[in-house]
C-alpha cells in the first residue's frame, strides 16, 4: 500500500505546509495530493510543490472537469508533469452542482459521459495526435472557418499521464474502473466497501483495457498514532453531508445512506440547511467518524490497514492530526514503516 499525503484547502500558511511536505517525503511519503473545490486552484500549488520536492508523486485531488476545456486540462497536466520530471497524476472529478453552477456559473450536466470524453481527449493530446474529436459533448475543432485541427506543440514527458477519477456513485465508480489508472474514493468505510462498490468495480473492470494495469484505489483518512480528537473530521463530514449540495442532490449524503446511515444523513442535512450547524456536527454518528479515519496505537493501525487492504485500497492518503509538526512527521515515518512491514 502506497503512502500519500492529503493536503487541505490551504491559503495562508501554504508555504509552511510545503516545508512540512518536504519532511514527509524524507519520512517515506510517496505522493502528495492537492485539492481544489472552490479554494485556490490546485495547479499553482502543484507547481510550487514540484519545485520543492524531489521524488514523491504529485496529484490533483481533484481538478473539476467542467471548469477547463478538455484540451486545457490536457495541456495543464502535461505542464505539471514536465516541471515535476514526470511525477504528476491527473485527478479529475465532476464536483457537484452547487460548486459548478453556483460558483463557476457553468451548467452541470452529463458528468459520466463528459468524463469519458475528456479522458479520451487528454490522452490524444498527450500522444500529440492532430486533434479531431467528435463526441456528444465536445467537438474539436469547432465547426467554422477557423476549424483547423492542431496538435500539442511540446513533446510531453510521458505520452500517457495517469488519470485518477474521483467518484462516489455507481456509474462513476464503474467508469473509473473501466478507463482510469486510479479511483479516488471518499470516506471509504471498509466494512461496507464490497457491498456498496463491489458491483460497480466489477462492471468497470470487465471492460478495462489490460494496458491500464491494475486499478489503483486511493482513500483519504485523518491519521494519528494515538487516540486523537476528530472534531475537524466530524465537522467536515457534516459540511459535506449537509451543505455540499441541495436537498435531494447531495452525492456525499447519498453515499453515507448507502453505507447504512440513512436516518443520520437526513437529520444532518435538515439541521445544516436550516442553519443549525453545530447541531448538524453533533448529529454525525461516532461510528461513521471512526470508520472513516485512522487513529490509535500501532496495533490498532495495523488492524485498520489490513481492513483497508481487504477492501482493495492500494494508496492511503493521510492527513496527519498531531498538534506539533515534529510529531506529525514522526507519525508519518512510523506509518511508512508499518506499511513496509505488513
């Protein structure tokens, strides 16, 4: 199981975060993932990390597929891969209507079909094909007097940059298993993973090109090598289950329902949308908080790692929780050893 670092939505303090990531790299972390959402863009921060790190992989977690044209997505990925010496993986996701329509002002439609087309366009660009694409959602070149097909001027470091698709719903998960190098899960409860995702993964893998290799499954988890307060994790769960989407169209809420927390999901959303956010946080089930985090002494961590591996996880993306930086780095080093000796 590969060890990665999941960064937060850094604004102020990002330079210090990068200093810490450099120490994580020396401690054994193999990957760092940079989110985007409606914070600062991921690309500028990934470029900064490319300059400061030497060996670890870099990934977006995730770039929204609606906010850039497919060819700009491909160009950007090739650019980050170039400045990092071939260390970038393109994490893509549909995000949700609240972010895409509410913040970007772009229509949110056909996420599965658009994802498939964008991935195909990116791979053609990276292979430096003269780009002609006729899809249901993207047509390149656009018809008209300026419709001259072009290809990427530069030669990418690699003709195929790994694509990691963030997905929660069955159709998106199946698509990731079919066409992507990796699937980025969210709040994976290993006890329910087979029941919730097994059919979708099997469906996608049945159509998977063997040239893609085995599917990498990554999952973010708050992490500490001791019993640790998980208030921030609980608050994030409440935000996503309650506030990241409209009533009746909240993908995180739907996922937790499929895990078996339907009543709690309804209650959290009702409280959050009515402005009672502290009560929404308090309503997040303790069992859900514990199942989607990684805390405790080494023996407990080993048990949880076995459960995650049994659920198919191949990349662990940790957010270290210890109060002091030196302690966080030491915890990551210990976790790297635990993973190496499993």
